[in-house]
C-alpha cells in the first residue's frame, strides 16, 4: 500500500530537481552586457571615465584628415578580413587587449626642378614614392605593423592584361656592395580591371628609416623582369630589356590619368583626389606594452553553424543579438565613427543533461569503480587567483 505513495513522492522529488531553472530576464542581461562593454571600452583606452562633452557637435565638424584616416583604416580591415577568409584561416592570435593607435602618413609631393621649363616625363619602367617619417615616435611606442597602400587605377590602353608589380626599398650605394635596392613584396595586378587598393607590408623598412633617417631614400615600384631570355632562333641567352610599367597609380600617374579622360565629359569620371599613396602605421604605446593581455584561442565554428536564437528558444541557451548604439545606449557623444558595436552574447537555460543538477552524476559515470582512496596527508597550499582579461569581441557561438 505504501509503495505507490513512495513512488509518487520520488517522482515529485525528481521533477522538482529537474525544474530548478528560473525564467531568464533578458532586459536585465542586456543591461549588464551594455555596462560590461562600457567598462571594456574605457579599459582598452586606458581611461577611467569618458571625455566630457557639453552638446552635440555640429554636423560635419570632424576634421577631413580624421575621416580620411578612419576610412583608410576601415578599408584596410575589410581587406584583411577578406584575405583571412579566402585563406580559410581557422586559428589566429588575438590582438593585444589594449587599444592601438593608428597613424596615416601621405606620400610627399613629387620632387620637381624649379628651373625646368616643363616637368620631367615619368620613368617608363618604375615609380618612386617618398614619405617623411621623422615624426614617428618609436621611443614611447612600438611599431606593430606598417603597410604601404597605393591605389591602382584602370588602364584601358594597356597592351598586357596583367603585370607583376614589385616593391623595393631604395638603398644607399656602398663601396663594397652593388645592390641599390632591397626586395620587399610583389602583387600581380589586372591592368584593365576596376581600380583597387594594393597593400604591402613595409614594417621593417619603416623601422630602418626611423632608426636612421639617412636610409630613407623612398620606395620603388617596378615590373618583375627575369634576368635572361632564351632565343631559339640564335640558340643564345640574351639579357632582358626592361618591361614598361603599364600599371597606373593614383597620386603618381595623375597627369597620364587626366590625359586618358574623355574631353568635355565630367560626369562619371573617377575621382582619385582622395586616393593618395600613404602609409598606415599601427602603434602600441609603451604604457600599454607592460602588461599585455594576449590570448590564443581556436576560432569556433563559422557563423553559419552558430546556434542563434529562434522563436522557440526564448528560454533556451542561444546567441542573442545585441547592437549597442554609443549615443543611445551609452550616452556617449565623443565617438564619431563607428556609430555602434555588435556585442552579441549567450544567454538562456541549459538543457537538463548539462545542468548543474546533473553534472555530478555525469562525472561519476567516468570514475573507475575500484577507485582507491588516497592515503596522502593534506598539505597547506597557497591560493592562486587567476585574472582573465575579457576581449572585446562579438559573440559568434555558445558553448
């Protein structure tokens, strides 16, 4: 008679143990997430409180050079992301926790002879660009990366369809060396295709220029040319003649680009005035190098495989989308671009199989049945606290 009653009590007790999760408060979790992002941004910038701002700044008050730097950085980041995706990179090192500083240095105007009646014609085989890096401070900062960016304009009159353009650092001539240039990198470009930016790593070159300004003789863009060619008719090997550089670059070949424009047609003509060759320097100030919070991790599954929230998963654990508007959510008016930040986060109740109530039972299943008891005496050990820095990343997966 008592057995059915005991079985009923056991079932009720089991159901209570299973159903211990409380309903989640998404509004409260979003508020906590927003405050966490607020603190992380200030921490990465090494400031305790945001700068004071009285009123909304008037529209268009951002200096043009600041917007030019922002647009260049944004284009560069998009290009890096595209290259990483095309290379199928699955593992990478996270960037340093603290924010870096980005500096843009435009190309110096071409050097002209004031006594010449007309400007000299550009060299048919190579182009030379110069930069002034004397203001780059590598005493109080560390140069993380330097990239040379130049915009290739389309050349519909090109005879070849593509060329391999090589970048060199011009060297000082020395008595014991015949080399006058050092190879840096190369790109194969489509000459008639739509214009596009070329980015090449020149970190070591910039470090050399800053350490010894006399070494700053400029960068040289030329065409890859094999040393010799075999001539079947004469059965001889002869030195190659230099191939003309048919790739056109904004800021370097402006006169030739103007000559290629159709006379009288203004509408639809490309504008290369904002596409000057430049350097993008990524610097890490010394006060942010002392305690860098680097963290290596494997990237999780792609975003297409992520368990995002659906209509039937309001209470279950899934990826919640959250866009933080700096002005609306943080009441910050001192950040002009970008307008906000995607700070997706995971929230919800875990399935019973992986809940805390069932965790002990799952662990004991893996313990050996004849597990021996330890006969070692206890020993006092110091308590170590591990502090982990949270990275400013967009949530892509729950796990």
